[in-house]
């Protein structure tokens, strides 16, 4: 079968032949891929980001990328429970162990035992191919009838759901979302659905097209330039600042904006993984802020994500700008690299092997 793979440390990917995965252990599940979303981490790998390559280098090239997987269960191992052939599933990064301190406290998203193994696109081949192998404990069963390109967005949707779970946000609060990428826009959609009083989505001028999507879902939008975000938020909140700020951009610059625009005694939820930029904690003390992190997805996040889509409370199609065949992977990654797309799903050609 064909797979889109990182073959060495140089920039770019290649379409290569890979063996069709087979059941080798009792916990294995073979999935026929319906669609696989391109994540920001995949784009970093495409560009040969040093941090992303370290993991691939340890596990060996070539490696088929792709972890935002949705597809159909085709084969199951002898130890698999809760799934059967024909089920529609989405894929978590890694299988949780279920027994560690974090798992037993309902925080399986913090389980290092599970997330350090069987990660598609890293420790094993991922979903930019016709078939992919997964551990059954990293699969989430989805309702029948969800289009595969939407099912591939369940993983980022659950990530955004988890960011709201980590906050103390309440209906009627004012909220700011910094970073209008897929996660930020999904969070904005969730906030709108939950009864936000005032919603502002902010980003750099390079995110102008993404801010247009935020405007379409009913958010106020701000291209960050100097103190204009602070002025806009103060004008909308009678000078107090936002009750909660969600940072999906990451880095010191985003946090600097967040601590400026949040109200005294307010809360910041940061899910961005960028590390560039400087950040001073002085305003945290002066304003008595609460800052919490949000990483990956808790089991409850997946449950809520499934319910949201099943009940049509959120429309994932609003952030899917392109659905392209595997053979057009270069076009897909260049569109993302040049910020000409929001979320792209790659799909195997029907009948490809």
C-alpha cells in the first residue's frame, strides 16, 4: 500500500510503498483509514523541526505520518473488547495503561506509560495510508453515519473540549481565545454553544483568513497590534477584562497578551505548546490570576465530543477547508505552510492498496 512518510531528516515527505499491517498481538486492531487530519505537529515534521525529528529518529525512518485518524475496524486481535469489525473509530495518540496513578484518578491524558508507546506516526506507522494498526485501548467508537473527514476532527475537538473542562468558565462569562487555528476555532464554537456573553478571538495579521472564520461563527475578531486587543476587551467588559482567556497559540507573547486582557481574579487556560518568547509572571501576582494547562484529551473529553456531534451542537465542517487524496500530500502541506488552509484531511483513494 502507499503511505506518506518521513524518510530522513531533510525537509519534505515522500509517497512510498509500505506493507499492509497485520495482527501480531492480541490487542491489535487493523483500521481501514477513511480520513486522517493534518496536525500542526505533522507540519513541523514536514518542515524538519528538530524537536519533532528526535522522536522519529529514535524509532527509525521511514515512518508514515498521521495521528488524527478515523476509519473502519477491519480486523481485531484476540484480546480486543468493546469493538467489532465494521465499527467506526477515531484514534487517540497512545493507549492508556489504565492502572497508573493518573489513569485511576480519571486523568488518563497524563498517562505517560500509555502515551510513550504505540503512537501512530511516531513509534509506528500512522494514518496517511490505506490501513493502520492500533492498540484497541486508543480507539474511540463513533456513531455510524459521521463522515470520515468529520470523524478525523474528533481528536482536535476533544482537545478543545478538554480546555473548557479545565476552566471554571460559566455561561454568561466573557471569554477571549488567542490563536485562531483549528483548536482555537473549535473552542470558540464550543463557547458560543455554551452561552458566552462576550467572545473575542484574536490572532496575528498572518491569521487574517482564520479570523474571518471566527467572525462567521459570531465572535468579535482582533488582529493583535500593540495594545489594540486590550482596548477592545476593556471596551466590551466595562473596563474589567475577560473572565477567562484561552491560549491556543503558546509562547511568551501569547501569555503576555493573556495576562493583560484577563480581569483581576480571572483565569487563563493555556493549551499552546510553543515555547518561543519571553513571559513575565509579575501580573499573575498583581492580578491574582489562575493559570492552568490543558494537554491532550481526558476520557470525558471524548465522550462530550461524541455527544456534541451526535446532537448537532457543533458543525465540524466549518473548519475543514480541504479534503485531498494522499497523492496530493505536497499540495496539502504547502497550503498549510503558507497559511492558505485551516484543517486538511487526507483520504486514501477508493480501492487503493
